[in-house]
């Protein structure tokens, strides 16, 4: 699967909000959005008139870039969300949060989703006792995500776990720091998904044209 490999701070500046793509750096005054709060490029500080379509497009790009997806995969998630019962926009965000790399990030094993995706691809995690190295794997309620025994000495994972109190753990998962495992308690609730804040209805409007 293709993925974006350019400078991620540039993406946050383009979307004019923190997407938390750089891990702990995003929580310091070194964050690019804090230092240069305008769009990148020659005309980044100019006044730009944004249409309704442009507003909807920017919102789609924010969500897509936050979860590290390209257009084809993101559109596939939207189609699946549209087929599900309930509100399409909320279904979309719930599906994205159920991805294994997102759950690893939410549990605090990684400081960013990019780092979580790399750890999953390298085979560091077990789901209910079985190794899974697919970042897009969708977890279910009751699934246990566990760091493999031989991976518990990985420095980056331990550094991430040491800072978990500062970043916080999502309310829909439960972390057992001593056992290096977490449990999916419930499906995410839209009201609890507040960082960063999205307006998913704009994405639905965009794809409904």
C-alpha cells in the first residue's frame, strides 16, 4: 500500500490544525503549527477565499491525513460506513479508530499513528494470542492487544508507555501497563473522539455530490 513519505509537519500547517503526526513533538513549543501558524509555500500567508467545496475538501484531507490513508483506501472506508446502520460520518470515524494501528496508538504503545503502523508491520503485537501485522486490521469489542514477549525491551515502546499519562489513554480501551497489553472495552463513541476535532458531516456532503 502506497503512503505519504514527505514532511508531516507541512501537512499540519496546510490544514491549520495539529494532526498529531509527529508524536511527542506535537505537545511541545517545537510544533510547526505553534511556530508558523500559516499554510506552507510562497503564498501561505496570503488571504485565500474558500468555497463550500474547498471547506469540505479540507475536512476530508484532515481526517485522511490524521489516519495516514490515501484516497482510494479512505473512499473504501466511507463506502463501508455508508452501508452500515446509523450516521455515516460517525460510522466512518469509528471504523478508522478500530484500525489496529490506531488502537495501538490510543493504548499508548506509540507516540503517533505512523509509529504505531511501523510497529504493527514489524510484527510486535498479538491479537487474542495470534500475531497480526496488518495495520488496517479491524479490532472488535473484547479483543486483547498484547505486545509480544520478545518485543517488550524495545526502547521506543517503553518510552511511549512512560509518557502515556501525559498523552492519556482513550476511554474505549483499557491498558495494563505491567502486562504490556490492552483490551477493547467498547466501540468508540463520537463525543469522545475530540482530538483533533473533525466535522465529519462535511465529508458526507462532499462524497454525496
